[in-house]
């Protein structure tokens, strides 16, 4: 997708929200007490934007991401992702939504050790019964600098290379949203900056939507918007001019999912 088209996707029409969370409450039982991890959170996430969710430990930022991605259920409230209400879906339907509409990048990479880098990248498409778009796979791997490592297993890759494989895996199915949970937590500063730059460029050049949970204020600088949580509530909502690397994803890249 050309850069100007991705930029055009940054309008402010109300229906541009790919995630709408309304009055989210998540309560956990801890000993004899109930703990509210989310306390009435209402927020929308726009398409083709990079949103960072920050806050101290225990603020509810990871819980918000898990509920928005259908990895955890809410006690009350509503989550609509790409037009689908997640609340009340069966486990089977939630799994289908996650496979087809969501990409994940985790701090611990979560690559399958017995598979090669290439097999890990195309796994989401294979599990959905589809065939990987080889042009997109080749393009992503070339841009991410891992084209020469595709036959290697995770144990043969550096941490930075493993996270690049995870980023390619998250993008290969053209998901509606990529959720990144502390994606630089296990990386050195240089590798972390490279991964963040790639996520940033996936938004700018491919029109991807990224939601990242982080405790690192430097990582949050790559985002268009920073949501701050404390005690299970949104206490800050700041729009930024983000840090960005050179635009290298756009040339020859297939268009974003519609």
C-alpha cells in the first residue's frame, strides 16, 4: 500500500474505530477480596494508528489488551473488534477471530522451537486453512532482514531475529489489529529500537493498526497516541508526533486488509 493511501486512512470518521471498548469491568478474586483490574474503561482505537498503553504495574494495561484481543473475558461491558462483538462468543468463535483478525507480538517471542523461522511465520495462515501470500512473506522477510534465516529454528537465532520473525508472523495474515505486549522487553536497546521502528512503519506504510502495551516511555514515543492507565481507569490520553524510521515497507508491498 502506498504511503499516501495509508495516510488517507487516518481520518476522523466515527466508523474508523477498529476497536470499541465500552464500560469494561474486569474483577479478579484475590484471597477473600475482589480486585478490579478494569474499572469502567471506555475507549476506541482508530484504524491505521499506533496506540501505546502505558501505566505502572497493576494499572490494568495488560488486562485491557487481553480483553480487547479476546484472550480474557470481561466481567461486564462490551468489546467490538473489527465489527464483531467479542463479549459472549464461544471459545471456538473467539479462536477463529484471533486467527483471522488479530496478530500478536509477545515479549517472550512465543515461537515454536521445532519449526523453522519460515514455518513459524506462516503458521497463523496455515492454522486458518489458507495459503500464505508468498509475495508478502518474501517482502516482509526482506524488509525485516531475516530472509537469509528462514531455514533456521528459533534456538539458532538471536533475540532480535526471533522478535523479527514474530513481527512477520503477526503481519502475514493482514490482521485487523496487531497487539504487541512489551515487545522490546527481552531485547537490547538497539534491537528494541529496530523492532519498534518496524511496527511504526507497518502503520505508516501498510496501514496496519498496532496496539502496544509498554512500561517504557521511549517505546511509547513511536506511537501516535498514548493511553495512560492507573487503578484500572484511563487517566491520560495524549496524541503525539511519533518517532519513525525510514519508509521502507511500502514499495511493492501488498495492500492492507479491508
